C-alpha cells in the first residue's frame, strides 16, 4: 500500500500497521505523510519509538527546532533512571538512519562513476542526522568521526571543526574511549589528503597516536605527508611535526630518520639535524646508503657554517666512498641507484676547494655511473618510454616554432626565479614557444603567476614521479629542454637523466650536473677558464659577453640605519651577506684582516646559518686579527628580498666569498652601485662575481690571490674617491652592458638555441 493510500484507510488500521506504514513513508522520502501517520500512532496509544521517528521526520524536512522539541519533551517525561535509557533508544534510531543514508566506504578508483544527485541528498541527510546526534551525545567519538567524514565528502568541512566538535579533546581524554581504529585512521587519511596544511589535522594526528597498535601502516601514511609538506608545500613546521610523530612511532626505521633529519636541517634545527644524520649514517650498510648518509651529515655540518674541521673529514670520507663505488662498478652492469646520489653527495665539493679538474672529473664519473644504471633499468622494466636519441623525433604539423621548455622547482621568489624571469619577459613570440615546468611546486604565488604562468606559452605544475614528468614533456614535443636547477633538485636532475627532449641544456642554477646526456652548459667568456672543456662532460656553449642578463631588481624601503646600529656617520661599513656554508674560515680571516687595516671601519654579517655559531666564528677571527668585537654587527634576515636589497645600500663595500662566490647577491650589489671585492678562482662558482664585474666595466675589486683580496678591501675602504668612481662606472653600465639588458641577453640566448637546433638537424641528416 502506498503512502498516499494509507491515509484513506488509516482509521481501519491497527497502531502497529500505522507505525509500519509510517516507517515506509519515512524511508520512501515522504516525510510529511510520515509525520501525519506517526502523530496518529501516538494519538492512538503512547509509543516512544513513534515519537523518536516523528522528530526524525520533522528533521528530514528541515524542521530542526520541531524535531528537537519533540525529543526533549519526550525525554522530559522520563525519570532520572529512564532518561539515559530513552536517550539511548533515540540515539540508536538516529545512528541506524544515518548509516542507511551513508555510502559504503571504499577506495576511489580512476573509473569510478560520478556521484548521483540522489546519493548526495542522502549524504546531506546523514550529515544532518549526525549533527543532531552530536547535539544529544557530544562525547560519541564514532559519531564525531563519521560527522567529519561526511563533512569532507560534502565540502562542508572546516579545520576548526576538529576543535569545535571536541573530537581532539575526546581522543585525548583518559581513560581513552573505545574507538573503531579502522574508522579513526580512515578519517585521518581523508583529512591528510584534503587538508594537509591545517595544523588542526596535525593536532588530531597527535591525539591518534595512543590508539596505534601497529606503527607500520601509520608511519607509511604520515611519512609521505611530511615529505610533501617539506619538499612541495615548503611548510617546514608542519613537516617536522609529522616526521617527529613517525620518529616516536618507529624511530628505528632508516627512512624516518632520514626524513626528519632533512627537515631539521632545512628548518634550522642545526644540532638535531646533525645528530639525526649521525644516527642515520650508523644505520647504513650498503655503499649507496653510506654515500647518502655521509652526505646528510656533511649537509648538517655545513649548514651551521662553523663545523669546518669535521666537515673536511666527512668530505674526505665521501670521496673514498665514491671511489669505492666507481671501483666496484666495473663489470656490474645491473647497478641502479637513486638520483639523489649525484645531488647532495656532490653538492658541497666547491665550497671547500677550488679544484674543478679533480672535483668535476669525480662528478662526471658518478653521473655517468648513475645514467648507465638508469638506462639498464629502463631497457628491462619500462616498455612505454625511451630517452632520446633512441626515441624517434616526433613533431606534429602544428609544431611550427621552436619549443623551449624550462624545468625548475624554483619558479618563485628564489634566486633562480628572480634571474630567469627576463627570458620569459622578452622571448620572441613569433619564433619560439616557451613552456614553464614547475617541479614540486603546486601552490603558485603571485610572483610565479605574474612572471611565468602569464608569460609562458604553456605552464604546468608537476607533483609526480620523474618518469611521468618526462613522458608529459615528451608529449609536449619540446625541442630544447633547459635545466635551471642542476644537482640542487633530485627531481629536476632525475627528469633530465631521462632525456625527454632531443636537446638538453643546463643553465643558471648551479654548475653543470655532469650527466652525459646533457648536451650543453651555458657559460660566457669569463665564468669558465679557457681549458674548462677538458673536464666537462657537457659541451660548453659560451654566450657573448655574459651568461646572465637582467633588467634590474625591485628595491624596497630600508629598515637599517647606521645610528640605530651604533655606527658613526663617517665610518666605513663593510658587508658580508651569504649562506653559512659559503663562509670558508680562511676568507673570514681575510675579511677581518681588511677590517684591522681600515680605521673606523665596521663589518656587518648577515645570512642563513647557526647564528650563535657564526657569531663565535667571526668573534674568534676578530680576536686573532686584533679587531674589537664592537666593530662587528650581526644582522637578522629581512622580511623580503626588496627590503634586503634596500638594506644592502647601508654598505660602503661588500666583501664576497670564496671559493664559492655570490651570484644573485653580486648582481644585486652591482645594481645598487656598491663596490665589491671578489676573489677569482678556476671553478664556475669561483668566477661568478668576476664575469659580472667585468661585464659591468669593473676591474677595481677583482682579486686573483688572497693578498690581492685584502689589498682591494683595504684600498676601497680607505679611498672614498675610488669608491665613488666605481659607483659611477656601475651607474653608467646600466645603459651599456648586456648584464643589465634582459632583452638583448634573451636575443643572445635565442640565437644559441637556433644554432643548437641547426646543429642537431645537420647531425640527424648525416
């Protein structure tokens, strides 16, 4: 009998029959008819169950106040002993009705059918019922979890719900409540997938730890979250929390120690990062593991800027490990190892010594070893991908212009982003299509959108595996792929090793990677010595004049004043602003020698590193040089790059680092018209400032020995007229030098691309 027919014959039906038909109407969605029938049941004879369902029928029509009033009035009739029993009856009905409207929990699939509107409506009703269960029984953890689950599915969830609903507090209350741990960790998984940046989710995760019986699946869930927050979202604080939880759950897992160590080192938790690196190295067994573990320790030591003696011993061990790897590889054609082995483990060599012939030879050998293993792996295990030149060149009919792809994880307010943006600004749209590939960068800021997304022919953000990225680049038919990161990014380096483009170029981010399948390394007449090709695996392509050109830099409002720093107006102010690992102790001592020979001079020290340790390093050097500590000023970091540049103008002279020079910092200094003292070496990082100064028309401040470095520092400090002459040269160079002409520099780079393509075509036709 239909719900519509029931009312006609209701007078002839028993109360039980009316009750059953009322339930049928309720479950068929005819809520108003259900209300009428339940009222008749109650009128015929008292029936608590009918009262509970009557309130539910009102609730499902959106009449929430009526529903609450019916339930409250019914329970008010109970005595103190009956009230809990009757409330339990109501809750049992509400739980059952909510569950009937909730979909079965299952893992989503790629071909999953779209959710029907009817199903969404039922879920909304389930959410509504659970919300009212919460009003009646706010301590029901199972209901709270399912309420959060429904909120996530219906896009109603707000992170503060976890606090406002009291879920975190309930889970933390001892004795701990009985919890369906399967449901608990499924909800946690859903939250981590949808709102990983919410600190409230981290609070909930903390509250879940006492309920963990087997740590393995939970660590497997949390560790990738920590990694993504660290590498992609760049949220080191939250990343640390999740990695630390993993450590507490299973501190014996090497991957957990590794992840927490990396986060600590990047989050300036220097001591903890070093101790974790030692702990990780002790867990290493294979030669590959030891290379990675040793590099992690080296990184931790170098980040402080002060552990140079121990770091040198660790670097020596690193070389021995590499030599063992190379020797062991003879005849081992099946060895395949992670791309990270050619990144961090090789990164710090140029910070210790200026010896490119030895260090680059080692880097080339290790990179070739990695590539050999990768190619063997691809041949055996990957059927749907071949790197160039094995893969045939494919160019669709609409592919008319030369397609240039730029690959980087630093297309934001980072040195690479600040410098490479001018190629996107000035590229010739009639001759080139430019593609911007954002690696491990999904949350794009305004800078990224303004300078790269809006100007590129096409832009794409990747947060996947290297092979998947390479396949996507291949599908875009990129002709020349430009690597902006070199070994500073595992992912970028790994993609380049897969050679998704017929021509591959490394530029800007660092010295070349040494990968044999990188065709060219962009340089200029000065940044590499004439014989450098002898120890480079890549073909060196020397651009005219300079390997970098910019239109300038945005400068903000300064926040530093001499009087506020206790520096007299007539004093000579030197500035050294660099990362800690660029502060080689020998150069620190030379800088203090300069200070000792220039009366009424002060040295400002600024940059990332262990601030207390850096301060001790400079104070000890000052004591050795006979310089009062009162002439040193240690500056905090500025809030943004524009303010940083404005504050550089407080200096009369900037003192560069060696054997690893500044790059972006040098360009900024020269743009501001401030004299700079640099020490020139043989390796690429020791000649950055040299090429920039030469292109700006300077010889003043360029030193080829330590003695000359001190001499130039003293001379520029003592001679105000000389400083003024340098400043005038720098101002004039803004109008004449390619260094300050991003458009001309772009034309030079584009000419190089066209010549590279011509050579490639000629070689194919041979």
